[in-house]
């Protein structure tokens, strides 16, 4: 994990440090900001290796950014880039009359070694995530990626939810990935499908979609795990698939749907037990979605090898 923040740099040096060290040397881009706005500049980013790719996240004051032919010659990436503009809309120019608006929440897919220029809509701060995946012929299933100019991914398709769920999982700072290398491969193939280079009917793309659906299901389960009546049917309905398809989706995961949900609930229960020592065990159990105290004790002991009370005592004994 690499982290960087301008907080520890004198205000008058922050922008120059970000532009030279982080912009040119690390990201391979050219950054521009009017001199009268540089003294208030601030920024932070993190980057981590995941399954052979690099996931990064950046928050900073708004500025113009471009990847010029000189930048590409200096730092070539030969990678597939999937980026998420969390906050900070603007205009993206990839040359040849290709100009498009990038809004909050948009995902953009491109090859790393093609020029572009981005101009923010305002001086507000921006928030940006990117997954950079080195490409080769096997990963791309023989399809070219070197000519993929930056283009917004259109969310109107039925594949949007698994696509975004897989992207979110790979970019999570402390995420729980099923198989990082395989998941990165799946992400690349979904991106190539989104750009029309791979067919949804290909076995490799169908496998990638199942992976994305598994993470999409887990997103729903995380949000609704406190509901005692959260069933496979309810999650399948939210995803627009059948219950049988949902169980097939979990076949590639380490745990079944039921065991995944039970683990989510018991992990949340342990957190509550330790953070709120005065909270009764029975209240913790029901707050986390367990339908009986007996079930909670069985799952907790099976997961941690001790009772909830013993876990709490051990924690506070040091």
C-alpha cells in the first residue's frame, strides 16, 4: 500500500510536489492549475497492488489534467484503465473531435497509452478511483485494447450492477476478494465486453458476470444483513435473477449464500460486542439478523471458538 497526502507539506510547496512527484513521476500526466489557486491546493491518494493490477484512489483540489504524447513516451503503461469519477464532473477530450461530459458516478474505460485532456466543471474538490490492469493477448482473449480511447461506460445495460460491484470489490481498501487474480481477469473481460470487444455469450465473459453478480449479491447482503427474513429469493429478486442462478453464482465463492450471510452477521455481532460492552448479548444477536439466541451462540462459537461473553471478557482483559 502506498499513501501520500499534502497535509505534511508547506502550503506553498503542495501543488509543485503533487505535480512533479505524483503527477509526472507516478501517474505519467501533466497537471495545470492557475498560480493564484496553488496556495490552497490539497490532495491525498492511496494505491495498492491487487491480483497483478493496481487500484488507486485520489481526492484533491480541482485541476486540469492531460496525458500527452510526451507523457506516454516517458511512462508507458500498456494497461487497461477503468476509472470511476466519484465526484467532480468535467469534460474529457481525447482528440479527433471526441469530446464528452463525465458526470459524478461515471465510469470511463480506456487504454493507458492514448492521449486525453480533462477539464473540471468547477473549482470544487474531486474524488477519483482507478483500476489499472496490464494487458496481454491471453487476458484480452485475442482482442485489441491499444486503440481504446477513453469512453464513458453506459449504465443502461443489464450488466451494470455486476460490473460496478466487481469494480468496487477490487478497489476496496480492506476488501475481501474471493480470488484477486481471477477477479482482475474477470474485470478486464467485463470492461472489454462493455467496449464491444468481447461478446456477452462467451464462456469467459459469462464467468466474469457470475463473479460480478456474486459481489453484487454480497453488497445487498451487507446492506440488509440485519433483516432476519433476508432470503436467497429476496436477494435474487433485487439482482433480477432466479434463486437457482443465485446459488450457481455462489458456487465459485468460498462459502455458500447461507454461510456468507451468517459470517457477515457474526462479524458485525463481534464488532458490536467489543465496541459496546454494556449492550446485552441478546440485543446484539437480534440487531445483527439472527432469529434466535441459540443460533447466534452456535454460529459465534463455531466461528471464533468461544462464546460471545468469553470473547468480550478476553478483549477487555487485554
